C-alpha cells in the first residue's frame, strides 16, 4: 500500500490576508480631525525614510530583523513591564540584530522572525547583564496565523501595542515593485488615547488636536508617484493605497523600514520632498470588524 505523502506546511505570511496590515484605505473618508492632527504633527514638516544602507552613529539605518530556525534555543527574559509582557522563553541567538547596533542607547528593539513555526517575537530595550541573562522593557510573542490583538490597555514592543515587523518597509518588497501593507510611522506628540487597531498609548497630552495612537494617514492622490525614482516610487504608491499608522512617539512623519545594503539612499531621500500637508488622516474605524481583532471588513481588504 503506498504511503500517503506528508501534508506540506501551510504558508506563513505576516498575519492573515484579511488583517488590517493589508487593507486598502484609498477610498476611506477623511477623518473629521485630520486638519488638527496634521497641524499638530506639522504641515510643513518633511517626511523621512528612517531606513537605508550603510550605518548611522555606528549602527544600521532602520530596524533590523533576526531570522531564526525551528530549533533555536530559548532563553528566559526579565521584563521591566512584566505585567503586560509575554513571560516565557524567547528564541534569542547569542548575537541578535539590535536596533541601532549592540552599543545603541535608543529603543534597542529586537525582532525575531521564526518563520518555520509562524511566530514573531518582539522585544523593546533589550540588553544582556553581566551574568549573560537577557533583560528587556517589554516583550511579546505573535502567532502570525492569528488576527488576535493584545488585550486593550496592553503594550507590546511598540507603544501602540501592535506588532512592528509587518509595518516595516523591506527591500525585497520594493525590488519586486510593490509594498502590500500599511507602513509604521511616528509622531512627536500624541494623545493619551488610542484607537483601533492600537491597544495602548503613551501620549503626553489630553488635547484632541493631537493624534491618538493608532491614527491612520493616507498620502494624497495629488502626488504623482512617477515623479519619484524607482525605490521611492514604490513607497509613495503604498502610502496612497495602504497608508501609514501612528504607532510610537518620535520624529514627525518618520517612516520605518529594515536596513539593507541594497537601498539607494539618494533615491530614498526624495521622499523628504513630501510634507505633512500632503497627508490626510482617514476614518479607519469603518474597517473594523471587532475591537479585539485585526480583521477588516471585506470591502477594504487589499
């Protein structure tokens, strides 16, 4: 009797195709607070690609991703924000790729993609103490086949409580000519409030004129992508179709991406010609199916 062939592994994308990460927001109405939120961020401020090739201040330009195999050894991690972290062992290799480099003093994010198990592990403010034990501000394990969000009020490795890796601009996407997801963005002043899909906030004001964490922007269709060189053009097209989400406090209109030696920094710098006035916030709540899920309504699935 012939032996049945083993079932192939299911493909593992960065969250289900019907999640908000792949939503098409090009037809959403403008949010009623858009003008106020753009003014607070700075209508004349320039966009900035916070990724590229080479190094800056001794570290890679962007947020790197560490890829590990199925059998990567797991290590315990001690957390500062333990009550909102997934307290378990993390598959951290001896020399993970740290945002800003091993000697960085910034956010020191570590993103670990374990594709063979369809899992994503993300850590904030990672360090290793004198005894060789790992410490971090916060940490989370994401099941990449699930649309489940963090509990409301919980952080992640990002201030918004959302995953980070799916929102990064990655070179291989641009090389194939299309970014199919919303892009991670920062704002200098945010509300002490969050809106779907965010689950957490870290704002400094109660003013409704500042955007809440999770607010969603779209680049206006008055911008012609063909005015930009090849790499920047793909980013512009994604900002018009999928937009950007405010997920952390930081410089205005900074777009997050992963470093690569293949980025053309001169090409990417043309994104700086975009200003806040070229963006508008959209009423993204219309896409929501359930407040604790990443899933979007069928009309908005990209």
